[in-house]
C-alpha cells in the first residue's frame, strides 16, 4: 500500500532528523516525534491486519490522530530552531502526502 510506504519513509526521516536534536530533548520532543511517527505506520499496519472494514477505519483514525500530533511537533521544532526551513518544508510535505493518502484509503474503506 502506498499509504504505508509514505508513512514508513516519513517515520525513517523523523528518526534521522531527530538524531541531530539537542540531547536535552532525547526524552522530550525527540521521543514524542519518533513515537507518533511510528504510531502512524503501526496503526495502518494493525488496521490492515484486522478482518473488518470497521476495524480498519478505526485504526486509520488513530493513525490520523498521530499524524496530526506529528504536525504540531514539526511546527514546534521549527519554532525552536531545531529545523531549518528546507527540512521543515520537506517534513511538512511528507506529512501532507501521507495524510492525503491516508484520507483516500479511509474513504475507499467506507464505500
């Protein structure tokens, strides 16, 4: 699934970028961003593994919530000066792409 692939690449990107965050953020922003980016992918996968469309949609809703949480952490990282403008824009684009695909997948499941 393309939505899985995009979300997976986003999670890998978040891991790589947060390696450069200040050490005092290890148990704060770094941990939170990694957790929610992985949660997006994990919930897509778990939902896919469920037997019913209703369960798949439910887990996609959870993934969408984690994606929204990540959106805030990306914005905060930029505001704190942890991300340069290029990296910020890259992450925002990746997050938006994953969100669009997730929305499309959810819409197809609800039909």
